[in-house]
C-alpha cells in the first residue's frame, strides 16, 4: 500500500486550495495519509524561503493574482487578505494532531474546515470555539481542542524537523514512501499520475 506523508500548515492558503483532493487521490489508489501539520514560516526560515510579508512587492502582487486564479480553478471562495491572518497556527495544528491520534472522524475534512474558516469565512482559527466547531463538523469530539496539548506541541515541533530532514520546504508538501516529493496543491495531478505508475 502506498503511503503519503502530508506536510501542511493550517494558515496556508494553498493548503486550503487543495480542498480534499489528496484524500480523493489516496482513496483511488488505496494509499494511506499521515497528516503532519507544521509551522510553515519556521520551515521557510530553515530552508531558504521568505515569509510572504518579507517578499519583494512584485512577488507579493504575483501571489495575490495566483491565489485568485487558483481559487477560481478550484471553485473555492477565497479572500486573499483575510481578517485573521496570520493567526497563530499552533492551536489548530494541535487539534489535528489530537484528532489523528484519537481517530473516529474525517481528517481531510477537518483540515479543509480549518483552512476554509481562515480563507473563506473570516474566522480566527486560533480561537477554541472555531476549532471545536471544525472538529465537530468533521466527526471528531470537539473536546479534542483541549486535550493532548503537550503531545501536540511535541509532535508539531518534530514535524518541522522531519520536514526539513526529508526535503520539504513549503506547504502543502507531499512525500511518498519511495521519497517522491510534490510541492503545492497544483502538483496533486502529478502525485495522482505517480501513484498510477505514469510518472
């Protein structure tokens, strides 16, 4: 069975724009997914990237155009300058980690609900009430927002270290068990083709 390590950030617009396509591709190929939320700004700093706010104005302008185009292609509503961004990604990331450990719900829908709250619903994903609603909507116990915080913090930090060591440098980033690496939601078709044996 194929296995995909999924490195992502709950504050990343491109993680939001991925929707649940990864989960659809994994189901098609019988692949499993391990969700690895991380601090993408720290990942940029460790791997030669630049935080969006520190990029040259030309790059910032291009990013806004690209977000608009990618959202249109995905059929998703997106505010390129949301009210609560950048929010603290740690609480929502800890919730995803706790949910993966607990099981019983839909992790793909949870990640999408959290990112949608930020990028389409003008909600603060650092707030416990928002996280609880996302957990509940994805079939998880909303009290997971308050559980396993120490383990969540440790896993969150180790996900960053693992990403750096595995060659990831942005989010979303997909790495297969054969070390094939795919960066960005716009490479999901390539991941699909790889799992099909066409790439």
